[in-house]
């Protein structure tokens, strides 16, 4: 997905004004093609994420589109004040790219886990938030920013392939896909989606899976008929509960008085242990050892 980011920017730049790309001393073996082709539009700010966001805001204030690239927790937690005041408040065309969503830097421990980033950026309502689940949705998110501009946050994972366009696939909204045609609904986003779609427990005649590659501020009424007709609703996401996609789903269900069997799989931030491990190990530890089986139960 990181290579998709760079390739999309490079392809866009062949016929459009080249955006700026800033990095916090990260992205080696990924960002070099852009740096080589557009050296005057590439800046390595070093390990100074707060300064990077302020510099991005300054460049954008002069009419440019800017990408600011770092590991997700550094791009959000360390630079929150700059995101809020410099970028969001002034409604600037800055796309903050956070890599390593969820537990993808698992062995590095809690300092590198991006499990609160969605909650934090959700509080900055000027920002569009994207949580792509594959290469194609990453490309769509990047092009959305390049076309529409505005404060944007994209949380990237290391997913290297596209989701299989099978199981009665269709787009429900521009950045939301539906797989399957069953009456049991699963709602998800990000890197964990591929695990769900490829699970042996997924029967597309029994289940429908909503994949939100963009996290909305509020869910639209396009989902009303789907969820009213459902027999059960499940939400799964690799982040803490407050501010997650599940909070939008709960608000939508409550406001529309939809009373269905409901379960939300997420991360309880009150009982986290910092000991590192593989991404799969940490998913099982925090979401439940048998979370894929429980999700389809």
C-alpha cells in the first residue's frame, strides 16, 4: 500500500501540478522514486513530526497540496496540536499519511501501535479519515485528496494485494464496499478485512460484509434498509472502542431505533499490556483468541 501511495502520486504528477511530499526520516526503499523524480518537492524533516506538520501547513497555505508521511502514532499523537491548529483550523490541503495501522509494528511494543489514532483524529472533524483495506482503496483515497483537497488522514497497512471482487461485490458509496448478500452483517475496515473475507467461516449467502475504506463522520441513510433487514450486526476493528467506526454504527442504530443482535469487537485500552509480538498474536490477544470464529457465530 505504501508503494501504491507513491505510484499514484507519480502518475498524477505526470499531468497535474506535483504535490509536495514530506517525511519524518522514514519511508526508505519506498519514497526514493518520488525523491529522485521531484527533488524540489521532497523534504525530509528528520525525526520532528510536529515541525513537519507545521511546515506542511505553511507550504499548503501557498496553494500547494502536501503529503506528510510517518508512522501512524508519530504522525498523530506527537503532532496533534499542529494537526488541530495548523492544518484543521485553517482547512488546508494536507494529507497526513500514517503507516503501520493497528498492530503492524507489533514487535516494537505499545509505543508503535496505532490503535488510538482513529479516535484522536475523529475528534478533529475537519479531517476526512481513510482506512484503506487494500491497494485499490488506497489509490482511491489518494486520488480523493488530490482531487478534493482538505485536511485528510490516511492510515495505511502493509496489505500487498486487492480484496477479491467476488462474493457479489458492489460499491454502496464511493469508499464503501459490500461483499455477500446474507442477512447477517459484518462492518469493518483496514488491514483486518482480508482476514475476514478469506475466512473459511464467511458464507456469502449467509453474511454480508461492509468494508468502510473511509470512516464517515456519520453514517448516511443508504444503510438504513440494509440494517433494518438484518438478523444480526457485528463490528470489528483494530482500534480502541472510543471514536471507532463502531461508535458511528451505534449512533446510527440508536437514532433509527434499529433493534438487532449487536456485538462490537475492538480493543479495550484499559487493559493493554505493552509486551510485543507478531501482528496475528496481538490481534488474538486483544480481540480474542478465536475472534474470527466468534465474529461469524
